[in-house]
């Protein structure tokens, strides 16, 4: 059983699994958002947690002080995701019946004073937060390590927990891509949301039905990409950044056969059986064509299949910026799959110019 | 009443107070800035020398030698009849890989890049091989490593006669 779980948590299975779960969540959000589901899920999860904790290797990792925020993060995110869908499901049902959302009912529209209603809440939050931090600081040790040494790195060398998703991305990309361009696009994309989102619905109340696309894309990036990668990076990456299942012992000498190959090598050496051309552009031509196709052909095709209505309602500029961001986001899982399935290192590899895709 | 306090300042007093206040403020700011400036002269400066002599070629056994790793960040590798100085900076994002003798490879702890004993990358995200440094024999026949001169494989520089010593 444990063996099986170790196997299944390997990204090649668990990532598609996470994606399927996510799709199921969107499809059946009304069931997911029901109180009954929450109760059953809570029982099941508590059972699972007990089962997982019984394993010494898992226990060791989950109780590392550095990793505890992640556990808290997952509890909180699960709860709030459920809460959102719970409220959204309720409202969607009301809207279907022609009623106004719960937030719009007369008793909920009543206004209250900032003082004392808001200020009191804030005061208590501050006190509770401070207490929590103090208790935390007493309970969990964060000792100083030996003096910094530029010729030695801890193994595994892990980023702060909130950056572990980025660090996990770096496994699949060149530092320029995963360290600069993609994070930049994430920030720019988040900033751009208010300018691209022309849908006036859902203002001041929870709903899913009326903002399907916006919510689905955002939560995909947040839950499936960002949080999933943090999860992998924190709990399932051990020494030498090798993958370890949740019940596996972090063996420093675990050997993983991996031999990553660039697309150009696949094409010239394995495909055509000739040596790589000297000219860099010619050498990488396949990668360049593939990348160009992804955007130049992919965009119109997607637009034709699904995008027409949006193109109309958003206008050309908004639509294409939105699509560019979506395509960049989707390129991350695509690259990950290519790595897992074909051991592909880089689609375009020009180390001469520090440019790799 | 004689001891009744005046509650306002006259012009001269006002400017007097103002001058004192601003002088104190300027002095405090200046002091802070001086402290900040002091930081640009650290007490300890970690600047290892960029070149060193590394003994005789016969001092080295076949394979990877780690004796200069901590001091200079260099592995001296004897492999297939040549001796070369390999940088210990991962070409992905600059972590320090470990030499794993059991598996005969360098493995980076940060994102899992792996390199053969030659320094050529083959697994993980590293885009190019580890860099080699200039390595020559000086007049006494000792190895001299110069880290300011770098040889990169993808530029075909490993054929350069200064990038290795034939043994
Ligand atoms: S820094 Fe070595 S693999 Fe990323």
C-alpha cells in the first residue's frame, strides 16, 4: 500500500491526478460545496492524516519546523476553497431561481459602523496573531547554522517555503525562464486582471456560474500549479533534489536514472542520424518552429474552437493579452510533461547565448 | 501675577528653537548615513585569490580531487590522460554541486542537475557543462590554476591547450 502511494505521488502520476481532481472540482462544485461533502471529507482526511503520520519517514518530514507553515497553508486553503464554493453554490442556486444572492438580501445590506464593529475585530485579530507568533517562536526552534560558506551548499538546498514552487519550476526551465520571465509574467498577469476582466458580475457576492472562466483559470494557476508545486518541492524532494515518495527514507545515495536530451539532439542525432549542424539557428530550428507554431497556430485554433465569444466581448487587445498569458501559463505543465515523458531537456537550447526554452 | 508663564514665543526665540531642532535632526541623519556608509567597508572581506599553485601533477590520483574545493572552489580532475581544473559552480543557477564517488557524477542539491566526471551535464536543468579554468605547469613543474581565465565547452574552448595538462 505504502509502495503504491509512493509510486502514485511521483509527479508523472500525481500531476495529472491533481488536474483531474481540479476538473472534477469545477464540474461538481455544488457537491463539493455542500456541507455534507465537507463533513465526509473531514473524516476521510483525518483518517488519512492518521495513517500517514504513523509512518516515521513521513512524520519526520511533516514535523520539520520549516514545513509546518505549508501544512497550515493547505488546511487554510482547503477550508477557504470549500467556503467559497459553498457560498457560490448557494448563490448560484438562488440566482437560478430568480432570487438575488444572499449578500443582496435586505438583512445583509444593512450597514454598520466601523467603530466598534471593524476596529474590535481588527484588535482581536492583532492580539490573536501576536499570541500565535509568540507561541510558535517558543515551540519551534530556528537555530543558526554554521557560518556561510560559498563553496558548500546544504543538501537538499531549499528555498523558503513560499518559493518552493518556483524552485520546483526551475527543475524544468532555464533560470532565465523560471527565475525571471515566468515569475514576471505571473506578477504582470495578476496586475492585468482588473483591466482584462470586463465581466461586471460577481461584484460583492460569491458566484461561480457567472464568472466561470475567470475563476477556473485563476484557480488552475493557484491550486494546480503554484500550490501543487510547493507541495512537491517541500515534502517530496530530498537530497540532490531527487524525488522521494511520502513514505520513503531520504537516502542520500538514491540513484535515479535520468538522462535529459535537448530537442535538437533528438532531431539531428537520434532522428536523422547525423551530427549537429554548426550553425546555432539551424541546429535549433525544430525547437524554434515548434515554439512558433505553439503561439502562431495554437492561438487562432483555440480562438476558433472556444474563444469567439470572448473575442467579441473582450475586444481584440484584451483577448490576445489574456490568451498570451494563458498560453504562457499552460506552457509550464506542457514542459513538465515533456520532461517526464521524453526526458526532454530544452526545446530551444542555446547555451551560447544563455537562452534556453 | 509675576510668575505667570508666557505661552507664546517671540520671533527670535522661535528661530532659536527651530535652529536647534533642525541641527539635531541633521546631525542624527548624518550619523545614520555615516553608519550606512560604514557598511561599505566590511570588517571581513571574503575575496579568495583567483590563482594558486596546486602541487605536482603526480600528487593527484585518477578521478576527482576535492582538496582545493573549499579554499578555491575548484576540483582537479585526472581523467583519460588529462588533468583539468573544474569550477564548482553549477551552470544552472550557481549552487555548489557535490561529487558523488559512488555514482561517479557531480550532483547539484538545488534542482538536481548532474554532470559526468568530465563536467559535461547530462541530467536535470543545467544548460551547459561546468566551466574549466586555465591550468598550466609553471617553471618548477608545478600546477598553476588561474581562475580568471574560463573555458566553456559549448564554445569549443576545451580544446584550448591551456585548459588542460596532459599527464
Ligand atoms: S543550481 Fe544546480 S541545478 Fe539549479
